[in-house]
C-alpha cells in the first residue's frame, strides 16, 4: 500500500510540476519500485531501512493505538488537495483519508483487506 500511495503522490507532484526532494539514499522515484521488490531482493536492497529495534513502532502506529489523530491528513490529504488544485485525482489517498476519518483503520485489517479497500 505504501508503494501505491507513493506512486500516486509522485503522479500528483508531476501534475503540479513539483520535483520531490531526495530524503533517503534512493531517489524518490525509485522508492515505490524498491518497495514492490520480492522479499529476498527487498531485504538486500533496503537492508539499511530494515535495521531497527524489534520493539520500535512508528508515531502513526502509536497514534492509532492511543486513539489520537494521525498525520494522514497531512500526508494523504495534502496529496488529495494538490491533485484537486491541478485537475488530477488521488483516489487511493482519498480512501485512506476517509478510512482514517471513519476510524476504520484502527480495526484489525489484513493486508489483502486494506489493499481491496484502497485499490
């Protein structure tokens, strides 16, 4: 899902004429491709991304667990608004925003269920 949302965001940035900044070792346009690699290849290519404490959790995970507002609107919502401003669509980002607004993402979604919901 992350790769699909990143791909959509990159398409919207293109529509808006915005060049994304490089904040990781890999260029932004390669990240969705890296995320879609088979596990064995991803583990080799993204080894540095995988090195973390086994008990580490993202701030968004903590927000969901504690019932707090997440940064989804700052991320996916911004993509939706930018798309609308430039005559484009961001349907996956819009669904993610809707799911979070409905607090449905806090449910125990399986990967396939979330994939079906977002498309």
